[in-house]
C-alpha cells in the first residue's frame, strides 16, 4: 500500500489523504500505528508483530502504559468493581487476567444477598494463589 506523506516537522509526517500524524524514528522511518494486529504485520521501521495482537479497549490500546497499569491492578488482588472508573467487558477482563498471569475459575452472573457479588463477574486466582473477583459489564 502506497501512502503519500507531507513533511510537517523533522520528527513527524502527516498522511496527505487522512491527515494522520506519524512519528519518525531515529533512522528516518515512519512509525505506523498497529493496524490489524496480524502476526507479521509491519508496524514501522523494522518492527513486526510477533504473535501478539493489539486490541482497542475502552482505555485505549492493549500494550500501552495505561493498559499495563490495569494489568498490574488486576494482578494485585482484592475485589475489583471498576478500573479507572470503567467496568471491563467480559473479553477485556479475560485479556487483563491472562496478561496478569491469572487463572480463571468461574464466570458468573449476579448472586443473591448476602453474597456481595450482585453483578456479573469473573472469579480468578493470581500467581500468588490469592482468589480475586472482577466485575464485568455483562455475561
């Protein structure tokens, strides 16, 4: 795919068709954002996707600093009712748990009182063996 770029500064290029701004690495190569996450996809310079697939989440792309902070929170234990004020989807929660090294035990709907988990949730264990619950949007 051929892209036309217009130089707007020594460290960035702007795509003349879409207006997207791309960073330029130290070797002068355009560093394109990950598009599909397909293994072998060029992501700028000499970088290629190995086997990981970046996914857009409600917090931004997986693999970013924000995402890594969320993984750390999921790995830390306790009952998690939101992450940065947002409730993860089932697939987001599963990805976070997997990246945190956790093992899913059960994915359940809400329980009746007196059980405190009156919402859809995932029960999992973290590498230390601690049992954790994370609230999810829906089953």
